[in-house]
């Protein structure tokens, strides 16, 4: 029998980012809430493995970009929602994006796929 109430909730790990960070394989499933201009560096997609994912959320309205860099290629669906991007090694939540804009990154064990949502067409760039 399943438990009821708060114990049955789909709880996520949440981490506030106030400095540049090297994301670890053990950070899988974490929601990173980022304030200020920061860079997050991902592990290799091979090390991360199939099914590894994180979500990076802009947590303030500062005119500061959040950069995500990878030692493996990012690829897949558009990160700005309007077209298919070429394979890239990084993506950015632009400085003009509003609070709540996000990029979710997942691995298939070979490369990363990135997709996200922002309030403006230029809110997420490669």
C-alpha cells in the first residue's frame, strides 16, 4: 500500500548556486537555482550515463547570464523553442531572461540534450 501525503510526493533535490560550479555525476536529478552571472560545467555524458539529468533555473532578475558548458557535445531539440539547433558544447540562459527561465539537460550516455523555456525568443542561446 502506498503512503499518503507528503511522503508520496515527487520531491527533488534543490541547490542554490551563488558561485561557479562543476556539476558532479551524483548531482543527477537536481534543480539548480542560479543567481548572478555563473558558469556550470557538466561531467562528460559518458560518465553521467543514460538517464542523467539536471534542471538549471534563473533565480533572480539580475542582468547576468548563466552559462552551461560541457566536455561532451550538447545536442537534440532546440533550446530556444523555435528551431532545431546544431550540436553545441554549451548553452546560456541570457542576461535578459526573467526569473524562472530554465534549461533542462539530460544524457543518453553519449551526448547531452538540452531544452528549455524563457520569456523571450533570445532568452536561451547556444
